[in-house]
């Protein structure tokens, strides 16, 4: 239902809110900043519906709401009402032959307070009254946010960097963006590498990436017995704060004070010292509920920077990337063998080994193709198709080549007494789905490890029957 946060990578805050029970949502709705943030994230028709119902305490017929529609929006108000009901902002009631809706009174009161500035609350944070001698500039906050967030992404793509805080590493692993490296080498024990989900994550808008992290943080917070409502309220509060303004830490709850340290590592919050009594939200925080992408704060060297495209690919598999972004180069290095690096350009080549190495990490051929297409140079985008067909086909063939072989643990059955015994064992294994491979000419049957005990028992029974018949 919420418009700006939908994502296949668990960045949909709307779906998360829809999953919460009514009592929890009512506690959330008690905070004006939270209600205003949710209102900002709603689709236009849902916003319009709420604002039309804001100053009425009566139930309203759905048929009356549908009269607000113009011809071009026919039927869409009904969809908006259904979505708002899932969020428990509206209640739908059957009243005889018609249906009516009623706005949630808690949500209604909080939105009213937020819009007119009434009520005594610190929902929108408490600006500091004293002057900060070390007040950071907005430019500094933007640079700080960029460096913190790109540091997380660098760790995700495997760039050697400073050791990340345990909380961030756990978030990356719990969210499925990274997974432990399977290695017999003790030196690599506990090391993580990017997954297919992690590579898909890199293709998303920064705002969606941030929400994906925050929703995963919510899951971890519940496991750590942190107050869920306080955590969510703080996320929505951050989206309502003013960039460049300092806010008091003193009015925050113990849970929210604990969150400050974790959010600093993501670049959402700036504190000069850990025990500082004030904090500054960065653009990554203030854009959470504004509907605007946070990508602008990460320019010019982030994943969002090269929106016009910077990659040229030749039919000889050579790749020219016009970028000096270490992060972009690190992402390309996941599936391209780098050959030459200049001040503002790198040259590499797509090889069988480089693609197979990416495939081994869980990155799919389609994801590689999608990344190259998304970031293709404007000159390449003039063509149709954008990428050379030979390149696209070959990357897919390399994936098919790798997927052609499947490794399974199994047990070999041989030395059968005759054709009949071989056929009986083969049929039994095939019927139960345990047969992995067989050879009629050599009378060999390979069964899965799971089916070995079943086949062994059946095999023994058949042998005993044969011995009994022989006597």
C-alpha cells in the first residue's frame, strides 16, 4: 500500500506495517510524526481519502466515496480504501445493504496534531536550545553519510576495508545479503561473501536499501527484546527531522539511545562523540519518508551517481567503464577481470573464469546482464538491443554450463544376482524418487543418501526371498 518503499529485497515498509496487529498499530499511531510519515508514503488517492475524512467523526458510505472519482480514476478509490483498511487506518463496516468506512480515531487525532502543530509532544524531536560550537555544515553531513553508507556497500562487495561493527556485519548476514564462505582454510573461517540477494540489493535505489536494513534491524530488535513500537517510531521520527538541525538525546527513550550507535554506522545519524547530548540527522535519515530518493546525497561517486550510464562493452568481451568510483569498480570486479586502470576509467574483460567466479557466489547470469544494461553508456542505449547479443548469449551459456552438473551424495548398488533383481531394485528406487542414475548395460544403480537405508532394507528382503525360494 505504501508507495515509496516497495522492493523485492525486503524493503517494503508498507507490507511490514500491514502484518502488525491493530493494538501495535494504535500505539504507533499515537505519535504524530509516525502518522505524518505514513501519510507521506501513501499513494495520492489514499492521501486524498484520509484528508477528506480527517474532520468527520461519522461513518461514510463507500458509495459516497466513489462519487469523488473522476472518470479516469474509476474504481481506484475502492482500492485505496481497501489498502487503508489493511493498515487499520480505516475500518470497513457492513451496514445493511451498503458498506461504510470510519477513520481510526487515534490516527485521526495524531494527524490533526501534526498538521496544525497542536498538542504537547516531542514526536518530531526536541531541537537543542544551546548553540553547538562544533556545529557541522550540511556539506559535512552529506559527505559523512556518503562515506558511512559506501563503507557498508564496500564491505558487501568484498573490498578490503576497516573492520565493520558487529551489528552491521550481523545485519548483512541475517538479511541474506552475505553468507559465510565455505572453506576448509581456517584463515577464512567466519568470513562472509556477497550472495545473489546481495547483488540484487546493489541494483536498488538507496532509499529502498536503507529501508531493507531498517526492517531487518526491526527483526533483530524483537529478538533482543527491544521495544518494537519505540524502534519504529524513531525510524519515522528521523524521516520528519530537519537536515542540519541538532536534536537533544535527553528526550529519547533508553531503546532509542541504544539505536543511535547502530544508526551512526549506517550514516543516518551524526554524533561528534558517543556521549554527546545532541545528534544530527543526515540526508539518508530525513529522506526516509519524504518520497525522494536519498541517492542525491551519495553523488558523485556512488552507485547512483552514474545515472546516465558509464559502461561500454565491445563484441570482443572488452569492457570500458568511465568511472573513478572505487565502489563501482569493486562491483564490476565481481564478474569482470580487470586489466588496466586510469584516473577516470578502467578496462577489463568478461571471461569464462570471471563469470564462473561470480556464479559461484550466487550471482546469476540475468543479474549480470541487468547490471550491465542498467549502467550502459548513453551511446550503447541508442542501440537495440543495448548489449551485444554475443555477450548476453555467452554469459547465459556459461551459467548453463555450470548448472549442467549437479553434485549429490549417493550410494552405488551393483553385483545383482540377475536381471530381475536389478529391475526390482531400480523400479523401487525410481518409484520412491531415490534413483540418481542407472546403467542397464552394466546393471548399476546409484541412489541418494536419503534413500540408501530404505533401498538397503528392500534389497535384503529381496535377497532373503530368493534364498528362501531356493531352499
